[in-house]
């Protein structure tokens, strides 16, 4: 088994789009529209420098993708952020963890002072636990800010990982 995390290439889009489409259609983990179209998804997902988009590939198959970069422009650009999506068939195989570790290392290498996740869905317990295991803390929760098809109105966590002294 050969697993590699590498920069997104244009030729990856046909494998990335079905992952994004499935995650968005489920409506449980992202504030993206559940009826998102391919062009809109592409504009949301493909980061331009100084950000980056990557894919995790195993034996030639794209199993997940992440995007990362500054959380805000200007005077907020020293804080990073990231988003992750994993193919349904690859869940529970360490893809999210590998992408998370990659994103943390990338932010450190780029000199970011911390990573802020703006909207981690409270009912997405697998993601919340993974990020906590990787050192993120919940700094606040906006109650009822996410409308989950399965859980109703649930909170959105703001999660933070310091990378440098304040």
C-alpha cells in the first residue's frame, strides 16, 4: 500500500468532485449548500497561494482532500485555517488524521502562529475528537448555528491550535 499526500493537480478534480459532492449532499458537516454545483464547489475548494489544496492518494486512488491557508486577510493572515473531506469508502482508515497532521506541519512550515477552525459541527463527533486528539481546543460554540438534517439545530465549534507563543 502506497499512501501519498501531494498538491492538488488539475487532473485530480474528477476524483475530488465526487468526494465534495457526497459530503455536501449529506448536509451533516459543512455549511456549503446541499445542492452545490460543480463549478461552485471548485471555486470554494481550490485554494490559491498563499493557500494550498492537497489530496491523499493511496495506490492511485484519491481518498481525501484538504485545503489550507490564512484564516483571514491582512492583519489576520498570521492565523491559518483548513478544511477536510474524506471519501465515504475511506472513513475509519486514518485519512482524516493523515491530512490533519499534514495541515498542521504545513502551517508550521509556513510560519503561521496558530490554526483556527471557524465552524466544526458539534454533532460531527468523529471530527471533534480527531481535532482534540491533534491538540485543538474548543474555544467557543455558537449554539444552534448549524441545521443538521439528522440532529436538527446544533452548535458550531470554533477550535484552535496554537503554533507559537501568543
